């Protein structure tokens, strides 16, 4: 549905996008992550045909965005960053305009407007001018125009920006539902949205893709993936450290005393196995050691890793080093 091949965009001497390639199929929701200035919005603008690439190629539903732009754009719904619109228009007038621009007239237009009004919960503000709306309703209105023609491909730049927690949840659920039959790319700074709505995620940094995988695959890259935390009651820290350090699966140990004679131990596995296998086998080894040593276990859990750790570890490491040096 979307094919991006060696995409490059330069602004003078600055290369904002540097050889980006990926594909998105029908039924796939791709989260596009990266720090500010990483090249996310520039890439999305090239996919929609809003910006021409300096090099490379983009095709949408088999149509080259540069060579056959009208056919490609007919199949795209686009929500730009900051949800721009015509503020002097009423919501219903704006949606009528958007529908007509997409070639919808008469009964087809009325049906399309009714559909997006229902999906985006705009019933109560149809007669209001867009400039009088709250930020959340302005965003919903612009989201409605992006899906009014029921496109096969959706490009959403920060689709939950400015929404309250309930509205964010509604938009995520909407993206998941639409993603079952469309190809969707949406950029976000909110890492929890990747787990909530995405089947796959790409992390881009300084114009290049630095990670590409499912949320589970990305979390498995975290240093904490597969670590096991165990809380014991009445066990001596030194003895626990000595006994657990002998276990072949334990790569590193952390321990911290808790109130009421409790001790929490965090064991990190070696990196030779995948995260699930490491976590499962290590948890079993720690439990067996506790039983053998007659330690009372109050809590035992395996960590699956965190996207935030992965994101921070692979983006803008040069800036992190400069900050430390300063």
C-alpha cells in the first residue's frame, strides 16, 4: 500500500531525510517515532506529495507520488501537524468543502459527512465556526476531513496532539479499528500510543531509520528486557547475592533493602537468548533457588522492557554525550 525507497530530502546543506526505506501493507498501523527534528514530518509530507523528494521514490497503492500524483493522492487521507483548517468556516461548511474537494456530491457527500460526524463526535459543534472551537474539537474536525473520502491510506501527523486523555483513547481506538482494512502511518511523541495502537513501529533519528519492528520486538531491545525482580522477606542481602551470583543465567545483580525486613533483588540475564526465553528461564531459576534456600518470596515478576529505554538509547547519543561532558 505504501512503498518508500531510499528517500532523501535536503534543505540547502542540511539533509533532513537520509536514505529512508520501508513498506506498509493493508491492515498495518505503523508508528513513526523520533526526536524533534528527526525527519518524521518531512518524510510524511513527501509520502503525501506535499514536498518533493531530493532523491528516492514513493508509491501509494501502486501509483508513483511524483509521476502520478492525482491517483496517489486520491487514495490518501492526510492529517497534517497542528491540524490546520479554515477558521472562519463552520464545521459543517468545512466538511462540505472537504467532501467536494474529494469529488463527493449529493447523497454521497451527505452520507460521508454524516459518517465522519458520527465517528469524530462532532454533532454538537456543526454550526460553530472553527475559530471558536476548543483545541480538541479543532483537531477532531481536521481528522474528520482526512477520512471523509474513506481513503485506503492514512497519514496522521501527531493525531492526538492537544486532546485530553479520554479523547486520546477514542482516537487510538479509531486508528486501531480503521487499521484493520487500511494502511496507516502516524507519528507520535507518546510512546504508550505505539503499544496501544500500532502493529509495527519505526524509530527515525537524524533522518535515518535506527529501529524497525513490532512493539514487542523493540521492547526486547531494552536493557531491562527479561530482568527478574524478586522480593524476599527475612533474607540476608549478602547471602542472597552470593547464592544468586552462582546461577549460570544471572549476568548482573542489583539489591535494595525495603521496609519491614524485605529485600528486593533484580537479576539481569545474559544476552545470549531472546527476551522471553531469558525472562522465563531466569524467573524459574530464581524461584528454585529461593525454595532451596528457604527464602520466603513475596513477589516475583519478569520485566518485558520499556520502549522509552530503547528510544533514549538509540536516538541522539551524541547530544547525550555532549550534555554529560558539559
